[in-house]
């Protein structure tokens, strides 16, 4: 029971640090976020599936609350944001399929998660928020323009996802080598 409590505390610390990291690195032009890596990690490693879904969602929600309260950025801004939460849940499910942790598998799943997020988030913006902001024409050409506008975010996001995946999975593997407790929660 004590080990379970320790692992839950570790999960809480990870969630809070990821939320703070998301806020701290927001000021960059294309900010560096741990959200996708956390969703992938949670899906892969956390045995309790409720907790696996909660970790990235709660971390994202905490950061959004800090954004809203601090005025650094809009914390709550519409359908696209809700779609982002759903995409994180899908990436958590994707993480269920990452069974054996290796550098190549984690890198491959991380890159695939970045691409999934890129296509789904840009598509949701085009389909849901573009009608509000009228940023792109409502044609295939407009959709391609929307995807092209997201490429700088994809590049930075992919690097962030690889870095945070290395931290999460690498930390987990190192922790597993120093303790007999392999499974998180």
C-alpha cells in the first residue's frame, strides 16, 4: 500500500511539473509542451487506465487554469481546445500499444504521436474554428494552407515530444533499475 501511495505521489509530481513546464515554455514563438509525451507515456506505462487518461488531461487543465488566471494567454478559448483534450486521450490510447520500451520504439511512437496531433488539431481548427475566425478559405486549398501554417509548430512539437519522451521513458527505465517496483500505479 505504501508503494502505491508513493507511485501516486510521483504521478502527481509529474503532472504538476508538466503543467508548469507547459506554462514556462509558452513564451517561445512555438512553445515546448510536454502534453503529448505525457499522454504517450501514461498510456504505455500507467497500469491504472483511469490514471493514464487523467495525467495528461489534468496537467493540460492545470496549465490552462494558470494561463487564464495569470493572463499569460487565454486559458479557455473554444472548441479547438476541447479537441486538443480529446486528441490527448487518443494519444493515451495509442500509448497502450507501446508495450516494450526501447529507444527506437519510443522515438517512433513519439514521432507518430506528433503527426497524429498535428493532423487532428489542424483539421479540427479548419473544420470548427475556421468558421469563427475566417482564417482560411473553405476549400481543399484552404485546408492545405491551414496544414502548411502548422508546420513550424509541428517541427518544434516533434522536438519537444522527443525530448519529453526521452525524459519520461528514460526516467522510468532508470527508476526501474534502481527499484524493484516496475509498474507505475
